[in-house]
C-alpha cells in the first residue's frame, strides 16, 4: 500500500476550493511581481513551498523587506515585515473582491503601498479582482490535503533538480496556471515562441521560452481537465519526442497538449511514490535530451556525493 504521506486526491471535492485559492495566489503573486527586480523567464513572479504552504519569500520595500505566507495549516495569509510588524488575513468562503480589499488594507496598515495589475492572468474568464463579488468556497480539509501533495512533490522535484549541472530553475509555483514546476535548460537559444496564453502578453511568453527547455510539473487539474497530473514537455518539441519510451507504464503522451502526462493516482497508488515520480521525470527528460541533442554532460551522478553523519 502507498504511504499515507501521499494522500488520495479527488478533483471534484477539491474543485471549488482550488478555483478560489488560484485567484488568491494571483493576488499574492502579483504583489511579488510588482516589487521584485525582473528575473529571466519570469522567475521573479513565482511562489515557493514552505512547511505550511506557499510563500513569496522576502520582497524588497523601502530599505527593508516584507513577506507574504499563505498558511494552509492555520488557513490565513500572514504578512511580516523586516522591522517586526505583522498582519493576517483569514481564509474562508468569501468573495475575491473582499479578499483583495482585505489584503491591501492590511498592507497599508503595515505602511506598504503597492499597486498591481488587478486582473487575473492565464484564465479565460478574467474578472477584475475588485469586481469579482461571487461568494467562493474554501474547504480547509481539501486545501490542507492538496498542500500535503504539493509539499511531497516539491521534495521529489528538488532531488531531480539537483542532478543537473546546467542552468535549472528553482522548484517554484506559478500562480498563472497554478502549477509547481522545475525547468532545465540546454544552454541554447530557441525559436520565437508563438505565445497565445489567455490574458498573457505574447512577449512575456516569448521571453520565458527564449532558450531550449525541458520542463516538468504538477498540476491539480481544472474543469476541462479534471484529473491531477504530472506533466513534462520540451520547447522546441522535436518530432520524435512523443514516440520516446517513458516510465512508468501509466504515463502517456497527449497529442492535443503536446506533452507527457502521468496521473497523480498512479504515483499515489504505487509501492514507492517518490521513486515512481522520479522515473517519470528522468525518462521524460531523456526523451527531450535525446531528441533535442542535449549535451550528456549536463546531467550528474549524485551518488558520488556521499553524506557523512
């Protein structure tokens, strides 16, 4: 039996809470985007996994820093400043406009003035936060469950990330599509990306894919794809990429999406979920590296680096 550390994750009972938190992460992430220096491939916009949820990490502001932590244990947004002040915004079923106003009121009380582009990105229906007055669902148990999965996945992604000597992204959370991802780079430039993501400037997408990548991630699903999955793709995509052998047996290639998928359930139900996920990550990277003619020296053998007690 699979360890309970990898819980069963059903999309339907999670769906409404997932949609709520997706919009909340966009608000929090846009604050980081506004205040951080620009980093290549939009790395300045992402959130990070910490033991209780998702965090912005330290954000610069007028000679000091502040940080926003989305705590999915106590179910609140905690805002802290480097001079010792703090504020909180509770997570519960409420409108997006109410949450948005509460966050910025709390920032102002702490002496932080930030202006963001207050409209969601990468969503087909992009209602401005201040005008989104539909009362949303927030199920504490479902969100805590999802975060346990995200925390476990981040550990495996971190191990996978370490076995690469080339340029590689942090393990980070993109609030636009609501996915945890890690990306390896060949070091070569790529053809101009066509863009086309909803409510996302093409030049942002083109800079993100300015160099050849092999990217993998975890996505909890959406109404039109109601299955939590792991994914792996490369850009540009060689014609033979889809035909490469990958593991485990439950992994498959989607011609529609142009990437490999592995249902979360296949990992959760396996005897060794971490190793099953690593097999998917390693084999799909090999598919990209072989068909894209990446330098084999970019990979490294971590077994050479033995830890001592």
